[in-house]
């Protein structure tokens, strides 16, 4: 299995409530992955980094080798700048759990406990997501 397409986009949380940055990743087997890239200030910087810096590394990679991909991205783009690693905890909007996933996931002591089931046990509400997607274009493509 190989990654064939990477799509950064915004999700709108409604009038006056802002947006967050998301990324969808397609594979040559038809599987699609989805994740939030950044809940902060519309995530424009995160989308730009995904589109211009991360996508070349992701295309052709095996998504089942997440640690290999993470290591490549870290060493190519982060370690060279910071020489350290500071794991972050999720502080995003509750709407992600309450709207996009059919069964909400709640943090315990600032961390999520996820299942070993396919898709980490999360079932996406595709119709709700489609209503909230806001197309985004890289400034490099303009």
C-alpha cells in the first residue's frame, strides 16, 4: 500500500467560530486517512507546510509504516531546526469529537486513549465533514 494523494483543507465550525486545518490522505488501495493538522488560527501555516514540505515525503510512502514516516518528517524538517522533540498534547475544539466522529472521544488527563481497532476505533461522520470542508489552496500553487 502506498500514499497517492495528500489534501490539506479547512473545516469550518460555523459562523464566528473559526476553522481548523485538516489533511486527508489517499492510498492506492482505496483506503483514506483523515486527521486534524492544527486547531490554531485556522492552521494556515500547518496547511502550507503539509502542502509544500511534507507531501513530497508522504507520496509513495507506506501509511502502515507510520513510525518510519514520522521519523523521516521529523529528521527532514524538525530536528534540523530544533535539535529536540517536544511532544504536544491536544488542546483543540470539542467539535472534533462531537461533530466529525459518530462516537465522541474524550481526553483523560489531557490524553486520548484510542482503540486498536481499524481507524483507531473512530467512525467518521462523512456527511457532517462534507458540510464543513472549506477548500484550501497553497500559496505556492497561486
